[in-house]
C-alpha cells in the first residue's frame, strides 16, 4: 500500500481499464493526482486516508470516458429542423441556408448544449467540424471537455470567414491560440472531396503536416459522392485523396460508407483512421460502412455520432448499441462487431483515431484522468454476467452517474457542475424562435 497523497480516489467499483490486456479489476481503485492517473488497481493498493477527496462508485463500473470522433456540436441549433430527407436536399435546401444565419453566440450556445448532452451521457472528448470554431473551443473549455476542433474549409465563401484564404488564416490563428492547452486541440478540416478543390486539399494537408495536427475530412459518405468524384477525377474519393498526396497517418476520414477493397487497402497503406457514424448514415440512407472489412484489414476505426440534425442525439451509448447491431444484420452474422470491439471503438481506438491515445482512451498510470462511473443499480443493468455486453447492449447515457475530465469532476451523481443548463436551454429556445421566423422555414 502506498501513502502518496492523492487529490481524488474513486473506490468501490469494477474498473474496466480498456488497456492492451483489457484488464478488469473487481473492487478496484483509481487514484488521481492533479490531471493524471497515479494508480489503477485493487483496493488495497492505496491508503484512502491520504486522499483529499473520495468518490464512492457504489458498485458501479469505472471506465474511460467515451470519445466521439465526429460531430458538429452546434448543430443542436437545428435538431429536428429537417428530418426524413435525402442528404443533398438536406444539406443544400435546409442546412446550408440555416447555417448562413449563424454567429459566434449561436455556435457557442449550441455547443454548450451539445457539451451538456455529451458529458451527461458519458462522453469526455469530442471531435468537431463546424463554423465559428473559436466559439466551439471556448465552449468546450468552459464545459471542461476535451475536444479536437477545426473550422470547416470549402471552395465557396463561408458565412463566418468569407474567402478560403481567410479560412486558412483563421485556422492558423486557432492553432496558435490553443497551442499547449490542456483540453483543446486544433485540427485542419476541409469539408470533403466534393466541396474542396485538389489545391485546397493539398494546402490543408500541408498545413496539417507543418503544424503536426490532425487532418479531418468527410470521405465517401454516399454512393452519389463517389459518382461525382469519379466524374471529376476518374477515381474514387479515397483514390483521389491518395493521388493528390492527402492520405497520411494524421488523417481522420469520416463516414467511409462507399468503399471498395482497393480503397480499404489504401487506407491501411497510409495508416488513415476512420470515424464510423452508423446512426447518421442510417437516417440519411447513406448506407452501411464496411467496418468489419476495415477492422479485418487493420484500419483504426473510432465511433462518432455526427451532428444532432442527422442523428438526432450525441449519445455515444446509443451509437455503440447501433454499431454493434447494424453490422450483424448487414453481414447476416451475429458474431461480427462484438461488444468488446465496439467498446474499444468508443474509447481507446477513438483516442487513437484522434492522435490522443497517449493521454486518454484507457485507464492507465500516467494518462489523463478522463473517467466515467456507470450506475449498475438499475433493473436493466442487472445482472452483470459480461461487463462489455452490459455496457454496449443494456446501458444508456442516462446511466452515467459521475464524470471526471482531466482530473476534474464535471458531473457528480448526475448533476452537471460546469454550467447552468437552464440558462443554456433558455438561450437555445430563443435561437429556435429566430430560426422559425426565417421566411425559408415558414414556407415549408
């Protein structure tokens, strides 16, 4: 037993570490000193008398926080605005016009609402692509969440920064401003091969290389996108990105629904990471990404929700359940995408997809203390024969009791500690009133 003083002890829980050995510790303890995990192991390994504070897990599951590898947080502003539509109609006739009304305050409010929803349902880190990303970074920091954020770049003028030259300048300013921040990482984020010229994509890749930050892009989301890129460039979206030198280990390719075996081989060759967003892909009828084939090829795949307009939530427990089941139906095989695989896609593999695997995604000594406690004292969580299956198939975001991010409690006993959620909801309802007043929506 060590007598080292700790800032926080989490005791009386089953600790699911998600380490390389998938270690599970019954009656385990996690000791936190500052931002970092100092000890993970059996209860007898630390002296509770030397802890400044103790959180009793009350027999629940102590595990790494979930990581959402792809979302557009501020799209909570438009949740439910344009449902049951085809992707291009959804984007061009509804979402892009709505986004033209955005400003810093609306994006900040929408992101705060999304952060509240995410952290209350066990997500401790998210990756965001949107407009006014300085507001997203500010909101994530205020909410106490870990985040990878980047301003969306495309060939037409942005309602935020205007020309693409301004977009790149803004991205560089974000990188400088948030360099070394304990929670916020900036990424370079061109929208997609169909909205970005080869020149734009090359410039984005070069900036990612220069600053050693993630490069994030939508890729092969629909068969229609694949057809468009073939018509323009004579290659698939993945083949096109390979041809112009954009594929790299820093690249996170989001969606990757319409892939060929050659595409998968290219992703593996260049160590590209993939974000799988099954609920959004289902809702927009984009298709089912070949995730089992990607995993068989050794491609790193993380899980994401996409935005609240195409999901319509950012609850990663729901996303895990869907990801596990949809591929069983698609493959006609109940053994594919088993619970441990899916849980890793929402934790350590998601961290790897974002380049954060050295600091989060598992409970290991020296890593940042990004931890959730899942309450198992509920009918639907009883009994617990298999911890992975219980979390993937039975648990929901509402079962999250406590959340610690970077060593700081942000949710305790289901209560959000970092914001006044009633104020955020009130402001969001004001924004919804403004959106409803737009002539475009009134005519629908």
